C-alpha cells in the first residue's frame, strides 16, 4: 500500500487543506493585524475628538492640564500602536487583552444602561442621556473585534510568539 500524497503545506492527509492567511505590505503583515490597528486607531481618534469637544464646550477655564493628559496618553497610545505594527509580542498580547476586556465592558455597560432606561418611570430624565449612550456599542464592538483579531493564529505566527 502506498502512503497518501502530501497535500498543500499545512494540511494533513485526509483533511481539507488549511487556508492561508492574507498578508499585507512589504513585510507581509497579517490582514487581521492591520484591521485591528485601524480599529484601535479609529476608537482613539473618536475618543480624543470627544475629549477635545468636551474641553472646548466646557464651562470651567484652565484646560492646560487636561490638554497635557490628552497629549501624554496619545503619545502612549501611538507607541503601543507602533509596537503592534512592528510585531512586538508583548504589545500584541497586551492590546489583545485590553481590547477584549474594555470592549466587553462597553457592551455589558450598554446593556445595563438600556435596562435602566427601560425601567425609568415615565417623565424621568433617563431618556435625556440616550444620545450619549448610542456610540458605546459601536466603540465596544470595535474594541472587542480588534482584541479578538490580535488573538488569531496568523498574528502570533507572524510575531514569533
């Protein structure tokens, strides 16, 4: 009896071939890494825009310290995204955990607030806060998706972990 012919790379005899991950760019970054970075960046840009909008429309003066916090955390975020782009294993693991945790919390909080709004008595003030809650499920979904994309096998293979 002859042994089975070898299949495509990464497949075993008698099983369907393993799909290869899509790679992007000169260095061959996995598409899931690129999409996760774009989701994190979109979330951060929207968050900073909301913070700056709140500062511009705030009633108290002296926003120098608040602006310094925004600049500092934007630099920290930019360094983390740069490490993700370069394939840092620790950055990938950290951002995967953070994205999954915070995205999940956003989604759970949205459900909790929706229940609170539904149980508010007629004429209550809860409905005044609904417009502020609407972006939360989108942000939570984006963070959760980015965190899960960083956990994919092709990302860990590419980063060497």
